[in-house]
C-alpha cells in the first residue's frame, strides 16, 4: 500500500461481513495531516462499521489500513489508541460513577502509564498535582470546568459528549475519529461543538474523521467528504464537489444539501 507522506490515515479495499451480509465492500480513502474528512451516507451505509474497523474494534476480512505510514491492519485496538488514534461514539462512553474530573484523570494516567512515565502502584489513587491541573484545563477548554465535581451520570447529553471529547484529548491523539459528535444536540449546542473542534484543530494540529448527519456541521468543518451507500464509496471530494454530484443528490442528499449551503 503506497501512502503519501502527507497522509495520516488511509484504507485500501476494506471488506467486512456480518454473517452472509457484506457491510463494507472495498472501501478506500485517505486523510491528509491536519485535515478533516466527513463520512456521510444514509442509515445502514456502513459508516459506524468503518469506524470500528479503523480503530480495531472489528477486524476486516480483506483490505489494509495505514496509520502514520505504518500498516496497522492487524494491530489491536488498545495499541492503535497508544499510537495516536482517539475516538468518540454516537452514545457517549464515560464512567458514570466517577466525577467529570475523575473521568479525565483516568485518561491522563492511562496515557502516562502507556508512555512509561508513571511510577505509582496501580492501586494507588492519589493523582499528582500536575495531573489534576491538566484535567481541569481540559474541562475548561471544553466548557465544563464548572462541572468537574459532578458525577458523569448527572450530566446532560451535550455535557457527556464534551466530557468524552475531553477524555479523548487527554490521550493526546494525532487523529480524532468522531462518530456523530453532535447527535441529539440542540442547534446552539451543535455550533458550540463545531467551534470546539475548529479550535482543537487549529491549536493542536489534530486530523479529524467524522460521521455526521447535520450538513451545517459538515459545511463548517470538513475539507473533504466521503459519501457511502450500502457499504460502498459512491463519491469523494470537496464539499462543493459532493454537493453538486448528481449521484449523491439522487441517492442520498437530494436537494437539501444544495439549499443548506445557500
């Protein structure tokens, strides 16, 4: 698999089957360093399965995945995380019994242990001052510092999403895979998340791959768009190119994507 030096993540010919049903049918794409790729398509197009394969949660039966120039097709999920892949989910995955601060501390200490720079016994729960300060800084950056002592279970849907993103950033990823980051949010909250992702990209140089149904979110974030339908890539290009693609409009977007941009 030949990958450009400017490419951080690429797949070639990915195929995944659940029993007799082929869910991904030879999916190929690439993501440039520092760029944002939006993966769109109707329900059942294979978007979430693609994310699961990219992060190692599900194995492909064919095809290859390259991350930062290395073949990671058979690398386990936890190793891909330590290499710099960060992922959020449609339904936020946080430790509900812990406070917001404690959730982020867990992520920070996990990163430190993986890097070999944390020497305390695994059972000792006394985070260093700099760990607490880093956790609070991330919560502040995500706009939920005032909730640091609140249990994750008590947070609203939108704040759980922000907390999950703070946890993911605590791992210091080089790429973020965001599975519907604004799902279930009010319009105002969606635009706040858009601004947060824009800031993260600008300040950290992080690449982003995202699935999203809200076209306004995509128009504001994506450099390129990959369109899937029934497990296949039917189009790829800039937002403008995809918006004007007759196949995309006929199969999925209809006239709405055109109207949303005007």
